[in-house]
């Protein structure tokens, strides 16, 4: 992983565990999924509320899914950095906070990171990895 990504992940990890989300903010499709996807959604909701100033209960989960990233940039490469070319299982969470669209990417372990608009790349298509 790039040094900048590791620094960002370390900074986010120091914030501690996120409180549970409001039930209305998480799609029903997530309620049956235990474990990491739910915790990534919760952390993304907390971060989106802090960044946007929109109340957490008013943030909508547009999409939350397990994905495979094509490299260690987790679908959010920073210009000028090189990344390990390896299949990286993880998550993508897209939120809407007011008029803002927020795109979070994560590996299986570690917190989600906000990927700035225009820098996000798509994960591998489902079924492409067996």
C-alpha cells in the first residue's frame, strides 16, 4: 500500500469504534449481513455526518457491497503513487448527504476511506473473480 493510504488508515483507526447507525439509514439488504460490511457502513455514516454537517439520520445509503479491487489502491489511486497489483477483497459504500455524493472504499480489514469525486475507479465486475 502507498504510504499516504497507510497514514490515512492509521489516522482513521485511532478514532475508535463507531456507534450503531440509525436503522432507517441502512438498507434492509444489509440487516441480514453480519460482520464487516455493516461496520464499514457505520464508520462511513459517521464520517459522512462529520464531513457534511448533515445529521446521520438524514444520510442515505445509496449502495453498500462487497467488491474485489484490482490493486492495493482500493479503487482510489493517488496521482504519482504506485500500487501492488493484486486482487484485494473489500467494500464500497456510496452515501448521499444532502446534495453531496460520498464514495467510501475499504479493504476487508481497516476503516473505509473517502475517495474524492473524480478519482474513484470501479471494482472488478462480480463474477470476474473465482
